[in-house]
């Protein structure tokens, strides 16, 4: 190397560095790297799973919280919805803030915030103080979940992007379902405080794993980005047809999903005479079936099936399945079977939508902001679904809830067709 001209030697050093670390496209995905670091991807997804446990820990714990702290139904409702409300209001703003402070740094911060808030919340002696700690848990949850998709895209090869993103979409049903199951098992012999301590311990273990195994990794180093003012980037994403359609689609999906899963325990107790603990376990298992659909989406997209066909096909077929859960004339035990089928099949929708974020973001630097908008749409749907379903059931009985599921899944299918039109225009351009 010593006898080469300086310019040629510099080019060779640059070439060797690119081979060592892998070249990056403008979204930060690794090109020509030897392989995707699946262990690192798995650790990032596991961090999302632990964050999602904070969504699943509350529903089974509500009776114990009301007995211990004397919480009213209204206060219990706030406890259930506070995480959704935090994401619904500030999803995109938090995502853009994360973009500026660093995704790796804020995954660590968000995980630590969840763990500490849950630990302190376990000692709360009033519902008001518990709500304060719950708000901080929600903030930690949204920080973690808007940070991870950008990092997953950054470290994966282009050929592995669909697979990695569909694995990521399983974080919510896996984490929430596992925590619901754990809570249903330990609550009869303990109280909600034990559930909070379990969640805190999981976060603190994950925090140690991130500090030891993720923070030192060079693959997670930030890539150069053309940043603009936050309000400008928020407007750019919110007025872009693709990310907005993805957010609307995810919101309608979540509206229908939570209307079904939220009232499934009540259906089991009232119609089948199940105990509360048994109903919670069955609901957790139904939620876990959603993971299979998440992973199936990646397989279907990898084999060339259009995104619109995956989403619209599942939405249209499952509209009949969802209606069957509520309408009269269906044997009660079959309602559980239909709920399981619905959970498994409709799970392809999140998988297909998350893999569409890099395609529909206005600029590669705005994938994180597009994820934040998706989270806002999802959580707005989660806030609206259960109250609307409850109002329909109160006025017209259980069959009235079928109107909500049919309309919501119709919006999912229509959004998928719009996304297909947008993708064809991009390809033509």
C-alpha cells in the first residue's frame, strides 16, 4: 500500500471499509453486507415485546386495583386507555423527537422509563398516583415502539426487509398476550402489585441486555439525514397519501380488533359461564393467535402477493367471521372458535402495513415519523372501538356490534385499494 498514489490508496481503504461494514442505501438498510444480524434484530423485537407487556398487564388487573385502591369504573377506564391516549395524541411528534436524539439512545431511555415507572407504581397507595406512573409507562412504551422499526430497517439487508418487519409486527400480540396470561395465572394468589413488579423486572432485564448487546453495535450508528423543522416534517408526513392511508387502515383494524378482544371476556362470562380467570386465559390465547397472521404476511409478500390482496382479502373474508361472533343464532362455543380464526387471519394486516412504511414514506428520513403517524391512527382506533361497541351493545344488544366490525373492516379494505393505487403510481414514475 505504501507505493500506491495517495488517491488510489484512499479509494482502496474506502472499499475495504465498505466491505467490512456494508454499504447503506438511503433508508439506512445494509447493502452487500455478509448477512443480516438476526440476533440483533431479535433483541430489538424483544424490546418491543417487553414494552407491549405494559398494554396487556392492565385488563386482568382491574378488579384487583379496584378492590385495593377503591378506584371507580371511570378511573379504571382511564387506567386502561392512558397508554393509547399518549400514543394517539403525540405519536408523530414523539417519533420526530426520537429521530433527532437517536433511536438507540431512546430505546434504552424508554425501556428504563417503563421499568422505573412500573416499579414505583407497584407501591402506589392511591389511584391518582398510579395514573401518574401509568402516564410515564405510556410515554416509555411509545418511545420504544416508534424507535425500533427504523433500527430494524437500518440493520437488515434489502432482501430480508419484509421478513424482519413482519417479525417486528408480532411484538404487540406476543407481549400483550403473554402478559395477560401471566397476570391471569398469578393474580388469584397475589394482587395487581405483583403484576407491576413482574413487568418492571422484565424491563430492567431488557435494559441490561440492550446496554450490553445493542448499545455497542456499530450497525446501529445513525446515518446522515436531511432534517427539516419538526412542524414541517409533521405536515409533510400527514399530508402524504401513503402514510395517512396506512394510519387510517391501522386505526380501522385496531378499532375492530379491540371491539372483539375487549368484549370477549364478557361474552365468555355471560354466555358460557366461565370464571374471570378462565376468560382472561382464553382471551390471551386468542390474542396470541394473532402472531401467526403477522408472520404469514411476510411469507405472502415475499412470494409476490400484492399488499392490497393480502389486506383486502383478509378484511373482506373476516368481516363475516367478526359478525358471526356477535349475531344471534351462533352457538356460544363457536363464537370462541370464530374469535380464534379472526385473530389468526386478520393478523396479516399489521404485517402488510408495517412493510409498506419504507415504500410510502415521503422521504427515507421520515420512516420514523410515518411509524409515529401509524401509531397515532392505531391508538385512535383503539380508543374509539370499545366505547362505540359498548354503546351499540347497550342500545341494540350484541348483534348491533356487528355493524361496527363490518364498517371498520370495509375501511381497511378500501384503504388497501388506495395504497395499491399509490404503489402503482410510484412504480410507474
